[in-house]
């Protein structure tokens, strides 16, 4: 079964996302990282099926992290979360290898539904 890597510096928000992915969503495991360096280390050792990351991280931007992850793991789906959604942010994120951008402020169930679809979970 697929594994999701959740990268966010807010521990409460990471727990909320983990709960959504754990609650019968078809993912085998949710692995958490609080910054970009930790995410890169975990991605190398675990080879996640998908990464859900925040645009703003304490040690690097989510855009920089997405580029590094894509360089290390070809074809890795990456979903980005942001509170500052705009078309310009989405275009920039897509050019950095992000598969989709979602708002952190709304309902997060579409994020999980899209992650399931990308990972082939029915």
C-alpha cells in the first residue's frame, strides 16, 4: 500500500493531516517531517508514494524542497498546501514540479481524494 510523507512545521496541522490519511483512506503509512532537511532524509530512506508539503518551511521553501525531491525521486507526486493561494503561486509551484496546490484554509478531504487517485487507490 502507498505511503504519504507529510511535511509541515506545525505539529498540530501535521497530526490533523495524518489523521485524515489514516482514517480508512487506503494509505499504508503516514510519515511526518517538520522541515525540508528531515523530509529529504525520510524521502531517501522510505521512497514515499506521494508528498504533501507546506509552501513555507523553516529551513527552505516548499518550492525548493519540491525541486530537490523531484531530482531525487523521478515521478514523485507532490501536493503543496498554502494559506496564501494565488494563481501566480500555483504556476510557480507547477513549474517547480508540484503536481497540485491546495488551500490549507478549506476542507482538506479533496486533498486526500486527489492523493488517493494519484496513487491508484480506489
